[in-house]
């Protein structure tokens, strides 16, 4: 037999050869077929192989469809016929027919055929089963009329694009509410192809779809959970964390999302344990809806006791999520916060999930869906619980930060001047912004001799440790200033203090994070003398002060800037003396008040000079304009601005006398002192002041070096100063009962409120201060 022959017959039509392929096609063994007429073995109907009379007469009979026969010479030399499978185009068409029939009757993939007008002309069995419609009703109707498309315009546009361009649309997700399940939205993966004949004429479209609703719901839940992992908890601010959560959930998982936290959690306190008492206040921290509404009342607004229905109360008791289905006739009583807000009016299902971590309850997460979206199902509860659990961890981190941040801010504010009252020689206004609880400080306090100390500075770092270090340095400044040290010497001593505090950090246990944090500080310290109308300043790090003169001219003070305190660079601290006419303004600030970088700092100082050019305006007005116009570095930084306007003392409130080196001069200055106090209406202090003047003048005449000067100053206190040129500093002694001397300074210390010694310009001054009597 020929390789492709199925069987052979002789001239009488009897089978003389039978192949294995013939056995499988016709279901007859070779032993059954050989010797039998072929008409008994092959099924009909039969088709003629030719049209002319000769071919019909030479053919032994009709040939079954799909077969072709041709004459052959048999092995015995006689004539016969060989049957082969039809290899023509007609056979290919037959297979395609069979394939299409299988696709439209047995394929699990839904298929539809549309004409160029997008009318349905054929639907397979799978598509009818998926959508649950009657094909006889569907045929001839337009695509948008047959299916309830969630976005008909987009779907029709996609189909028409395929029809116009011939570019297939593959695996497009289409949301449909099928006739057999109109209350739920199904997701189909649809592929659309254009149909055209051999000549390129467009015949219509073919669409294949698979219901992937379950898969897409799982993908959506996974995507939401991944977004929560990546996008929630990027900040340690409670309101930001809650806002990030609702932004992730809407509209991906819900149409409305709300986060409500218990009031103790918002304050940074430890969360209560379940069950939560009904009178615990609740604060709405965030709200988002699909229509674009975001936090309408502001974060933390809407405090109210719980007025929740059973599902919310039960969730805060058993710490499990609960699914709620609303009905059209549900009234406001069903809303979890009926006294403060109403649930979304179009919502038809909701989930309430507790925000819990370990045994603490932080609040609730409320999710709502509107009727044009599928209701929540039980599988959504698992996602809501996992989302709430992850968010609770971030909320707890933010709560702990809030508590530490609040403590640090409170500590910093307590360590700064609470209500600074500047002395009579100056007036001041200050701005302090410390959202990050940093280590910036400012201060203005009196010194001996009616002088005023000015200081502004910043400790590196933020938080409680920075606030503590700031308090330590501010206390050290007050202590060193009480010793009447010059600014350069004070900064040198303060630098030693910073180095010692930094060394103490290195001795902390290895696990303490503070051990690896360095400690440096910027500091400006100056002393203004209203009698000489001058200010001596030293600066370590930080920006230079801006000076505004009464005539409207301004300048950035040309002051040498030493390295920051604790930087390890032993550069000398240089003192600078500035002459300040009465009415001048000194502007002191920290780096954080100006823009970052050298260029930003210069721009900020230039803008500050422009604001202060009108120096005659009230300080509060100048301060407000400077705060709003000077380019700040970044929101929330620890920024300080201190404005000080200088004044002078009334010359009538100062009395100065030169003392000759003569013991008899002591009686003379006592008499002058008595008369001067009478002019100042300070007769109540006459006795104690005469005694103080007598002791100090006697010591100066006996042990000092000329010239000797006595000065009385009536300011916030009554100051007595005796100056001479001797470098020897007196010290307080406690004389024995039998001693005849050594009680002078002790007597002065007992009678005066305070006393001290200061050195300047080759002289020393011993001073005492007494409180002025209160007016009747």
C-alpha cells in the first residue's frame, strides 16, 4: 500500500488491503474488512468524485465525504482503487467547522461574535452560562444593551478601537453586573479581535472572556495590604498616620473610611484595655470618601463619648472585626456616632475593626461601601483585621513619640524664661518655635551695675536629651554670669562644660543610643551697659547679630565667630565692643530662624535688616513682620528670634564720687550717701546703705590702689559700687569672736541682697545690691 492509503479495493469493490489508520477511523479490524465489499464497511453519505460521465462510469460507486480515491495497479497485476483522506481545502474547512463547533459548545471560555454595529450575532454556551441569559433574547441586540457595564463608555470605546484599527485588546478587565447576579459586580478578563475575510473586509468582532472575579478580589486585597505596608507609618505624627491609612483604603477597598482614636491615645497616654468604658472620649483623626472629602473637621476634632450600636461596642469588647449590613429603612440610630456625624447616606454595608496591639485598645477603623459597589463579605473581615493590626503598631509608635515629644516640649518650655520681664534699661520681644523639641534657648537677665545680659543659643540634637542639655547650659550661663565674667571668658568656661557633658555621654552603657550622639552648642553672649551705651559680645557658632540704629541704618555686626562649643577646636573666643545709641535694636537669632546654608543665612539677615530699618516701630510689630517675611529653613524647626531695644538710665539716678586715699573721706561719703538717698526718697535704706558704704570705702582706702570711685545706682535695685585699681580680689571671711577686724564683707553680705566683684580694664569693682522698698 502507498504510505498514505487507507485501504484498497479491486475492480469488484472488494477490500484487498486495510491499514491501521482505516482500523481507527472505521472501527473494523483487518480480518473483518478483507474480502468484504467496501460499501458494507464505509458509512454514507457518498459524494461523487467527478462530474463527467466517464469518471462516474469508471468509479465503482459514491465516495464518502472526506475521502478521495484514485486508480492503482494491485499486486496481482489487476486494476483497483486506493482510498486516501481528503487533503484539499475542503478538508481544512471541515476541521475549522469542527473547531468552531467545539468552541461554541464545549469550550469553558466565553465567546461572542459581534457585527460591525456591535450587535451580538452569536454566543457560545460558556458565555451564556457565565452571564445567565437566554441566547435567543440576546442575539441582535447591542453589546451595551445586553450587559450592565460598570463603565460602558470605556468598554465601548475599547471595542470600537479594535474594530477601527484591527489591534487586538488582550486581557482587559471589564466590570459587569450579569443578569444572573445583578446585585454583585463581576470582573471579566476580555480579549477582543477583529474578524475579516480574505479580501480584508471587516466582518465584525470576536470576544473571549473569563470570569476572574475571585482572582481580582484576592489581588485587590493583596494590593491593599501591600499599600498599607509601604505607605502607612511613614511619619511619627498620629494625624498623618491615620490620614495615610484612609487614603490607601479609599477607593481601593471602601467608599468611606474613618479612623477614630481614644482620647488617651491622642494625648500620648497608655491605651486602655478591653472592654472600653462607654464614657471614654473619642476623637476622629481622619476621614476619606470616594467623592474626595478629606478630614472635614480637622484631625483630632469631634471629641464625644461612645454612642455606638452593638456591633461597635462588641468589637471594642471582643476585639474582633464585625460586618454590618444596612437596610433602606435604617434611621440615624444605626449610626455609630449619631450625635456627631451620620454614616454615609448611601452606604449599604460596613465593617468595624478594632485598632488593638497586645492588650491595648487604640480606637476603631470604620469602612463603608455604597450601593453601586458590592457589599463587604466575610473574606473582607480578615483583610480589615490585618490592616487594623498593622496600623495599630504604627499608631502605637506615633503615640510613644507624641508622649516623648510632649514631655520634651514641656521640659524645654519649663527650662526657658516663663514670663521674662526685661530690666528698665531695655525692652524686648521674642519668637520661639519648637515643634521638634530642640535645644534652642534665649535669655535676658540683669547683671551687676545695671547691665543686662543677652544670650541666644542652640544645643545639637532634638528631644528630651537636647532639652536637658539646653537646661544645663542655660543654668551654667547664669552661674558664670553671676561671677561677672567677661563674655569671652564666660564662653571659654562654658566650652569646658560642654566638653565635660559630651564626655559623660561616652561613658554611658554601650546599648544607650545617647552614647553615640555628639554634643555641641552655638552660643552668643553679650552684656549691655546702659551707662556707657555699649555692648560687649562674644560668639561661638551661629549667625551674627543684626543691629538697627535709631537713624534707620542697619548692619550685620562684624563679630569674629569662634567654632561651636564642644567642637574640639581650641580657637580663642574674641570679645567685641559695640557702641549702641539709645533706641538701637539688637536682633539675635539661631540658625533655624534663617534659611539653611551660607547663602540662605545671608539672605535671611538681609531681609531682617530691611524689616528693622524702621526701628521706631513697636518691637512686637517688627517681630511679627520678621517672622512672616524672613525665609525660614524648614517648618517645625527650633527657631529663636530675640529683639532688644536699648535705653539709658536717667542721669539723676546715678551718683558718682571720687574718694581720696584718706580715712577721713569715709565720713564724707557716708554723709553724701545719706543726702542722695533722701533725694531718691530711699530714707528706709539709709542706715544699711551707710554701713555698706562705710565698710567698702574703708577697705578701698586702706587696701586699694587709687583712683578710688564710689557710685550709687537707683535702678531695679539700689546698687553700691566701689572701684579701685588693685588686682587683689577680696574674699568673705568668718571672723572669730576675739578678732578685731575681718567682718566688713560679711556685714555687707548680710545687709545686701547680693554682692560680688568684677574686673575690667585694669580695675576691680566691689558691688552690693539692695531691694528697693515697695511703694505704699
